[in-house]
């Protein structure tokens, strides 16, 4: 209760400053990756969910793997995967994010397939080894592209569609990595995944200030990859 009250207060004080800051093009650097962040595109440096996912990816062998970053935003994770030898498809529903992805691919001198798509609607049928998702998870109907980065619909329509579509892009050993917050309805998201015969396992958790983020491994029920043994013991992350 105290945590929620503090977050509510910060929402009224910090968020207006954040909105003002993000009105202009910004630059961000991390792990040898150079990014331009266009106004209206999710800034990976201001919210630790993306960098948490990056820590997990650092423990993976990505060379020659087929990787999809769904809702890629600036493409920080996609650029990292390409630099590690992966064949990457980066998608986003927002045209501004598509422009941002192209700009960052050129700036980092990497090649990837960039597709404007509402979930899997425009993504050609294929099998991905890894699907990376930092999804919108707050229950509200989005009205603009920036809001689609945060809100999944009052009835969590985003997850309903996602879990119906994604099995067609997974093989027996494919892995979906999804980051979620303690502030979203994780139980319902898990139910929606399991309704579509997907296995939903907690992989890692990390607490920073007032919020805990979790990374889940989602796979087909026939998948047989180990859940934890392939991951390093991060000093800042607690592995489940």
C-alpha cells in the first residue's frame, strides 16, 4: 500500500518532467550500442525493463539464431543481437518506431529486417529461435501509438491476440522471453498463455527502487530446453 502511494505521488511529479524531456530527440549509449530516441518512442534508458532483458541476452549464444524483437521501439535489443551474430527481425506497430529502428540500424552499421506490424499480422511465417517481448501490460484501451507501448486494452486484448498468434512461429526448442512488472496482472497473462497451450515459467526477477520486474520463459509444451542452468548469476538479478 505504501509502495503504491509513493508511486502515485511520483507519477504526478516525475511523469510531467519525463514527458517534457522526451519531447525532443535524445541520444543514449550502452554496451557499445549508440541510439537515437525519437519523441514518442519508448526510451530504453529511462525504464530498466529493457536493460534487464539485455542482461539475460548476454548469457545466450545468439550466433546464427533467428531472433524476433516484437515491439522493438528504438531497437536496442535488436542491435545487440545482430552484433552477436543473430539474424534479426525487428517489428513495431508504430511508424515512428520503424523510422527510429532504421536510423539506429544505420547508426550502428548493422543489418536487420524491419517490419511495421501489429503483433504478427505482417510478419512472414517462419520459426524463430528467440522471440523477445517487452509488452504493454496496463489495463486500458490505447488511443495513440505512444499509448500502445503501455496499455494492452481493458480486457488485455493484446495478450489474447499475442498468444493465439505466436505458436505458429515457434519450434520445439524456441524460447519466448517476456519482461513483466509486479504492477500488471501476471496471473491473467499466464492464464491466457496456458489457454493457448503455452508453457509459462519464471526465469529471473530484479527489484529496483519501488518496482520488481520479472522475465518469463514461454515455450511450446514439447520444448525441452533447461530453464535456469544456462543463465549466469547476475549480481543485480535474482534467478527464480
